[in-house]
């Protein structure tokens, strides 16, 4: 049973435009959410996170929005650049879980075209 | 430099053989994890460990085994019982007390011939 879902396997966006990646979760205990970026044959790298006490977190070109009532979060990349072409994973954990289990979505492949 | 080191990066094995993937971290992190990535399926948790000499099964532990004899090391053995072992394996760690993010290694690509 997948607790974190990324329903769009791929996204194509023009350079300079906004990329919007979506993520839904089912476990109401999740209170910490993260986005990772992954290039082929490499480990994922951390991009940005958000705690459930916030509804928005911004870091440069990356902004994450959290809608707790809808159990939905999104990542906005503005403006999109060719180097942003990668797979993006959404992850979630319940900080009350002392074992620190992180659940990941299936990922969204982003392609930024010139 | 601090980080997580996985080895080997690429590994080939014949069916019926066990193989061990190494994961070492010098970040002084408490918790370590093994994930498996298959196309279209994201990252699935195999095993995780919070402290030395203790570990828990993740969502897809069958056919795998781990040990945590040292805080820095969390090797994963892919046994011959694993039905479909060809995959990209990722090791990660985190400092649980800080509630921070997972740090990942570069991954190990295992191919069963």
C-alpha cells in the first residue's frame, strides 16, 4: 500500500517556465516532507523540506507548498533550467516514528526543453 | 569530507550466488537505511537500523539480510532467495535526533546474469 503517491510519471516544461510537481499522501501521521532530485546512476540529493507546522517553504528557485487538509504537497521550480532535468521524489515521515522511516513516491521525470 | 560511500558501484553475479553491498558513513548518523529502486516504482525500503546491533525489516525485506556491527557500517547481503535481485540499491543515513533529511550514497547497480 503506497502511502506517498506521485501520479505524474513525467513532466515536460520549457526552459524559463514554471515546473509544478505534485505529491499526495495517505498517512495522517506524516508531518515532515521532503523533495529529492535524482540523476541517473546517482544517489538522490536533498532539495527542500517542509514541516507540517508550515504551509510554504522557499529556497531560491524551489518552493514547496503543503495542504494538510488535502494531504497534498507540491514543488514549484521557477524558472526551470536545463540542469533541472532529473527525477524528483517526494518523501514523507512521521517524526513520532522513532525508527525514522521515510516513505517515497514513485518519482516524476522532469525534462526541461530549450 | 563527510559522506556515505557505497561499493561496488557496479556488480554482476550469477543466479544462485549471494552478494554483499557495502555502505559506510562518516557522518556520525544514528540511522541507516537500504532502499531499492526499480523503474517506475520509486524507492522501496529494504531494511533500516537505528542503533548498532539492531535493525528492522522494511517493506521488501524478503531475500535480503543486513548487519549493523558498527555505527558507521550497514552492509546488505542479497541472497539467492531474492527472486528478482537486479536493481539499483541505495544506502542512506540520517541523524534522527535532528529530525533531518536522509543523505544518500551514490548507489550500487546489481545485475544478475
